[in-house]
């Protein structure tokens, strides 16, 4: 029985989000389709328009049918209004409807031929298979699964079977599309082809191609791109980025491309320009790709400024008297790193226009910390670290710490990220800056995003510009995460004996990016000399080669250690007792930690898959002050986890990987919940995905739980404080 308020002339909307509305909306859609199939096109159009009026968000996709019906009825105005409301980008049905619409308008002199080609360009990006199917007898696949991938052949067939009646009314439109396919040449020039691949526009090309090793020879159509963010699977942990694409293409060399065809096995392939047979519609792609980039302020390839550049090539004079850009006051307080210049301001009000940028990059000249954070959502395209270091060295009298974070989009060229962001940094400037503040510097932190180690090596003379760090007698805190070193001797030479906090997470070594046992021996020997260390983190880098023996070498000489991270490599599989066990930590290593670190507050052993419950429990007995324990992907059952929670009276935070990845039944959930209750809510359990494990607590225990969460959040905040070496300082 229908709701009595759902009348034919009702004016209120029926939200698809309200489940009770959906049967009625579905029945209206079924009626519209039935009317169309029985030849009552006008009534079907009226019914479809009414559905969109009732549900403007059109979760049913009625607009796709309505566009086709408008075109069959030659109602270009109705189709134009509908497409203007919903747009066409990314929707092959609406995009190809717009092609036919613009063609009809062109023939009536309501549009120009360029409008039709631009509509075709948008449609080809949505699905390149449709043009070859128009005008042919296409039947729906006898596939029980109605789902299809965006841009796939199956999706194209689905569209053509629904829209072929409207297209067949205008055979001249199909002929026009066919005429745009090649022109006089079937393949663009080599440079133009590479430009198209870099653009990120996924187009089809017929070529002879192989895998990256030159095997598996095939001749077929593939959907190709070189832009990392447009590659299928680019967000996966095992996605491989060929480093060859970070270099300019050499004529006649291999052309690497990522096959994004869902109907084929996608992945990296390579070909030669001479092996490319066809690139359908390449002129259309090239025309509008070039128009899209014509207004860019700088459409040249991002160049990495290598350390071989001399200071005179990059030196920009920083005035001794800094004037405010807005009011010309000589009392400048802020330095702003803008795209094409470095500006100074005396107040935030004078800097108001610059502050309207997304995450603008600037720093306070009176601050003790030079902080530069180039995040992904920052709207500033050029981060000039050379200028930042020069200004800080000359005009920050209180400077004693450096804190820099660089997102990978600023360091890896446009083949990877498709924009013209860059970092300006030279080895000469960095080395001069470090030598100038040698006696003042207390904390130096440079954190890079993933995959940037090679680019940073080029900028810093293979990291040799960092060598002054090793001679700084007052340096207490050093962070060099995601760096790459050619040899371990350069790294150890950067480590000052005065260090109290050292973070070498994700540090890569040599051309293979892997640590050898000999290199770990050298690093271990150096770390054993840093007797003042309070915090040490070697996550996912040297710990790939770190063994129990290395902990025996290092920890007896670090009596003050309170925070230790020896996490292994994420995603690296292993079987306890199997091959490669010598390159992992075992319970013997936990015993070394327990025997030598009685004051330990924080321990991370994530991804050390050879550890056992007995080893963890034995450590907790000898480390009674432990408040933080991370053990992602360690094979510990929920009942054993409950034992861990109950046996450690001071534990505030526990990271447990198995919950985040696997299923947990109600009984296991209750076991852990009871353990948290037994601790009166004074412990937080977190999964490896970052989610807090839900617990049911009394009002008093909930208050304890919230207080514990606040302490954990404070510890995370303090981790980045340049003057704090133990993240739990002043919290417990």
C-alpha cells in the first residue's frame, strides 16, 4: 500500500536516503521504462522528469535514460539543461550523450566544431571503447553479474545497447566520430606520445609490448599511462614505481607504460616507439591536453636541483634589513616562502592575503624553531629551502631547532604526480647553514615522505651536506626519516655523541635499499657509543637486518633508554623457524631489552613476527614502568592479549595488529573487554588500522578511559616537540 501522501502532483522531495521512499521511486522508474518500451516516449519522458523532481540527487541514474530519450526526441534544449545540472565528467553515458548533443547543435549552428571535439575528448576519457561499437549490432553480455568496471568494454556495451536507437537516428554523427579516429597518421610523434602518457589521460594504443624484463611478448590494445596517481593499484603497498620514469625520456629508448585495462592483466609493460601501431583519437587527446596545460604558470618538467649546482647558480640575496611587503616597515616578523619569491611581513594582518592559501609555508623570525611543512594539501607549489636556511641563519637570533617535512609530490617529478611542485635545495647552502649554527643547534628533524630518498641524496651531495651534524656538541635530537645513504659510514658520521633522541625510521642503504648484516654491525657499534640516548627508533629500516645479537651489542651501553622502536618491515612475510630467521628479532631479543632497559616506558616491536606471547609476558615482568606497547602483526591470541593487559599495571596504550586485520568473534571481544574493565578503563587498545577497540565500561571507568586517551594524545604531540626527548615526559 502506497503512502497516501505520495500523490501524482506532490511537491515535496522523496529522499533516496529514506528507505521507505525507495520502493515507490523504483516503481516510478519501472513505469517510465515500460512506457518507453511500449512506444509512449512523451509519457516516459514526463515520468522520468517527475522522478528527478522528486529525487534531485538521482541515485537511480534516471538522468542517463532521460538524456537518451531527449536526443531521440530531438529535444536538444532539454538535454542541454539536464547535462548542465549534472555534468558529464567520468560518466560515459552522459559524456557520449553530450557528444551527440553538441554534434546536433553544431549542425544547427548553435555550437562550433571545437565544442564537439571537446565533448568527444571528455567522452573518450570516460570510456574509449564506445566509438568502435556505435552503429554495430551489440547485444548485452549474458553475464549474471551486472557490475562492470568504469571505462571497460563491458560498460561500453551496456551503454550502446541502451543508446543505439538514438545514435542510429543520426548516422552522420557516427561517421564524424569515425573521421576523428586517425586523420592522416595513426600514431603521433614520439615526443607527443610520451607527453600524452605523462598527462595521465588514459587512452588506448595498439602496440607490441613486453613485461619490464623483455619477456611475455604481446600485440594488443592497452589503456596506457605514466602518471602514478592514475595507475590502477597505485595506492596498494606492493605497487611498484619504475625509477626510470624519474628521468627524461631519451629518443628511441624503451617507453614504459602502465596498462589500466580492467579486462586484461593490468601492470607495467614496455614498448618501443617503432612498435606502436595505432593510437586512436590521438589528435583529440593531444589538442585538449595541450589546452588544459596552456594556462599553467610553468608547464615544464620539474627539475631536481642537484648538489652539483654551484652556490652562485642558486644564490639569491637576502637583504640585511627586512621590509614588510605590505607596509614597508623594517620590523619584519614573519618570512613567507611563496611560489616565486621569499617575502617578509611585520604582522599577521599584513600577511592576511598570503594566509588565505591552503597551509601556507611561513615561519616566525623570533621563534627558536625553523619549521617548514610542505604537505600534500599545501597550495604553495615551490618550497625554497635554500631561502629558508639563509633567512634562518641570518635573521633568527633565537634559532636552536629545525623541523622540516616534505611530501613526495615536492620531490618526485611530474611523471609521478602530474604537477610542477618542487623543492629548491642545494648541498652548499645546507652545509653552510649547519656550519653556521653548529654551536646553537639542539634539534634537527627532516622527515621525508616515502620514495624520496634518491632525490634527497641528489640535493645533498649524497647526504654529505649533513656531515656537520656529527660535530655538534649540543645536538640532542636528530630525526632523518625516509633518507637514503650510499654507505653506512656517511650515516654514522652524522651522529653526534651528545644525542639523546635518535630517529632513523625507514632509512635506506645503498643501491638495493637493503641493509646488510655488516652495515648493521657498523651502525650497532656506533649506537653503542651514544650512551646518553633516551629515545631510539630504527623502525622499518636497519631493523630489517637487526638481530638479537645487535641488541646485545647496543643496549647494555644505553642505561638511560626509555623509548625504543625496533619494528620490522611492514608487509615482509616470514615463518617462525623458517629461512631468514637470523634477520629477525626473537624472544631472545626481548630478553635483551628486558635485562638492559628496566626504565623502559615505550616499546614498539611491530611486524617482528618471530616474537611469542611468552616473550612479551617475560618482558613485562622486568619492565614494570612500561606504559606503551606496540605489537602489530604478532601472533598473539585474544585470551593471551587479555593476560598482557592484566599483567601490566601501568600500561596505558596497546597496539594489537591482529584485531585490525582479522575477524574477532563475540567471545574474544568479551575477553578483551573484561581485561580493560579489570584495569578500570585505564588502558586503550588500538588496532593496526588506527581504530580504537570498542569497550563497554561503567561511568567511572569511562572517565578513566577518556583521561588515558588524553595522555596518549599528548604523548603523540610531544613526539614532534624539538625540546622533548622522551615522548612521555611530564605525562606520567
